[in-house]
């Protein structure tokens, strides 16, 4: 007689919810909605034929049956994590998540890394997301963009965001005497926060230009500037290669720090592989050389 396959997602939702005894907190850890967690628990209770939680006015409590099955389920999931982590340590691959806005800085670094460490393959996934959750996402490391006062462990700081206008060299005057009124202002977000901050901190007169273009990422704004579409507000670290190769010029000396930084974060050291440790160490050397 064939055995019924248990609802594994629902079982995991039960283990996490039992830790918090709160649907909302469990949903936050699982990166789903509170309703989704509630439905998973209902699915499990229907499968088991008994309730695992008492629904209280302020949170949850385990039923007697829930208390009975919880230790074995926790042990089983711990064993699954141990098996999969051991298997992952056999790889010579790093799964890296990074926001698209970091690509101009990151890609040259990854090319250098691959030249120096050809035995390690970096599988890069780009996203508009500025964070990574190692509990729910299958990545070894991530580039994240966070405010300096953000919560949680930041990891290795790669560089602080510092912004300044940039313009294509083929449309900039030879003396770099730029009048902002003459150009379309390219914004890296749907608001004008970066331009407003730079103008305020540098005490520059706000341009009279009514020509504005807005982009979803800084990388898109920089790409438009390279094509000569206008003058973009950019992180000076992200355009280093563009300036070095004379695709862009930086007409103003003033850089303004926004209070945010790019960080390299990774799985905890207890779960890291040798190749991940090599990867992290290499980026530590990059950060140290940038500081000198």
C-alpha cells in the first residue's frame, strides 16, 4: 500500500510558526503573507486530522498533539539542512545575488576574480532587490545596498555611496564649464532625491531646466548619460571605468555621501565552504586596497 506524501511546505510552516507562536512573525521569516501561513497550517491540520495550534486572542499556543510532533519534525528538518549543506560544500561554485545598480562596479571585479581564481565559478543573479535572505533564498553571498543606520549585520563594506553629476564626454564642453540649465537632468529614481541632496550639500543653484527623465535604477540613468541623453546623478564608484575610458566626464569636483553603502554579505561561517571563504577573502583584499 502506497504511503501518502505529507505536505512538506505546510510542515515547514508549522516548525517556523511554532518557534514564533505568531502567524505574522512566521510570515516575515518565511517571506510570505500571514494568510499564506494560516492556509499552510490549515492544510497540515486537515492532513493530520487534528489541530496543532490553539488560536488565542493574542497569538498561538501548541496543542498537546502539536507539542508531541514538533521535536521530531525539528530534528528532521535539521537533518535535511545538514545533508543539503554538506552537498553544497562539494561545489566549486558561488551563487551570488546582486542588484543591477552595482553591475558597473561588480562586473570588472568578478572578471578579475575569475582570472585569479579560475577554479571557482561565480553564478551571478541580478535583481532590482537590494537585499538577500539566506534562509529563503538559495544564494551563498549577496551584494546589498543599505542605509548606514539600517538594522542587521551588514557584512563587509565595499564602498559608501557618493554622488556627483556625470555627462558623456562627446556632448560636454571642452572646458567642462557646465550649465545645468542646458541639459536634461537624468534621475536614478522616480523622485528627485539624489539631485536635491547634491544641490543642497554643494550649495549649487537649482537649474531652471524643466527637462527631466526618470529611471528605475541608477545603472539605467548612467547608460542614458553615456549615450548623451543628458546629465545624470551617479555614484562616483560605479562610473570609475566609464570615466577612465572617457565615456563619461565628471564636471564638478564635489561628491556628496548619501549615508548608504554597498556591502558584501554571505552565509554564516559555520555553513561556509572553502570556495566561499576564498571568495570572501578575495573581496576583503579588494576593500583593503581601495582604502589605501
